[in-house]
C-alpha cells in the first residue's frame, strides 16, 4: 500500500469519525430538546389542572358564580395538551349547556355600556339558566375535581 493510499484512507476515517461524532452530538441535542418539551408540556398540564380543580372548588363553595366557572372551565379543559382531552359537551353536558348560553354575553366594559334594561334582561336569562342547571353542575364539579392527567 502506498503512502498516498494510506493517507487517503486515514483522512477518510477521520472524516467519518468527525461526522459520526457530529451526528451523535445532534442526536443528543434532539433528545435533550424533546425531553425539555415533554417537561414543559407536563408542567402546563399540571398548571391547567390546578386551575381547573381550584375553579371547580370555588364553584362548589359558591365563591365563583356558575357562569364564570363554566366559561373558565370549558376553555381550560379544551386547552389541556393531552392525547384525549375531556369532551365537555359529552362529559359535562350541564356545564357545557351553561357555557353555550353565556359565552356570547358581553363582559367588562361592553356590559357596563349596555342600557340598564338590556343588562337586566341578560342577567335574568343568565340567572334562570344558572338556577335550572345548578344542582346538575355541582355534581359535575365533583367529577371535574377528580380529573388527573399526570
């Protein structure tokens, strides 16, 4: 074997070794990134579920009205980043029905800007819907408090 052939083979082996090292480094970084994403996803699930449980307890203890609880809970449960998130329409039909009834009602400044008679009419409709669904929604709160995606 000539010196030239030996030199070319040595250079080729060094290039292959360098590329293999670089590929290994990239794979390690990819695994590290995937692990960080999974950890962030799990932390998000934990934060969302803590909020869900807190709101459900507040609704049960009448520290949060049913309409506000419905809006917050349905939106939070829809945003849980899990493979099979709860289907509020199917799993919590009373909560979902209240959510549908009140989700379009104006809030904050929009509500303040309404004429008093319009605001009173909307309040009456909301309160009637809440009173119709209250006992069923409170039962659903007990189920929601048992949810766990950890």
